[in-house]
C-alpha cells in the first residue's frame, strides 16, 4: 500500500471519533466526492489499515477499569497463564511485555468489590507470582 496521505489520516481520525459517519459526511469533511471516499476506505480496509468499525461505550455507567501488572512464578510463561486469563470475561486485553513485568492486563468490573475479587482470582492463578493493580480513575485520551 502506498503511504497514507493527509486525507487518509483525516478520514481515519474522523472514523476513530465516530465510526458511524456516512460516506457523504466523510466526503464533505475532507472535500472529496462520496465515491472517492468510498474508494479510499476500501483501499484502507484491503491494506489492513482499517481493521474493523466498532462501538465504544460512553461514560454512562462506566465499569471500573484497572491495569494489572503480572509477573510469572519461576518456571512459568505466557503459555501457562493465558488459558486461565482468557477464561475470565472481565479480562479485556492482555499484552506480553519485556522488563520486570511479564503481562499487562486490562480488566473491567462493575463495582470496587468485584474488581478486588477479580484481582484476587488472578493473583491465585497457577503461574502468577505477583500482581500490581493500577485502577483507572479517568480516561483522558482514547484513540482505539
């Protein structure tokens, strides 16, 4: 795929802000015809730049979110811990990272008590040595 130009970047930014914008609205915002915008979107999709159109929940009744920083117990690895994490519906994202921490896990819970219970459940998983909890107080930027 050719390099993204300014119009491609603007289309992506508009869709990140509101994935429900119509091709007509996008065309008006970037100063192109509807068909030109549709062609660009198809090209961006085919190249894997745009993977999916999705819904991001608003702030009404936001669940609590926390990042859990996990360290493996001696002799354990990602392959040992991931099946147990995958089985927990509150686990939203898991990143394997380098450094003192082995996994960064984004979790959601409805109440502080549920978050505490989830944290304890994860801390007790086979292969997990330590869990540090970073509770999200406020989202100040979300581009994903």
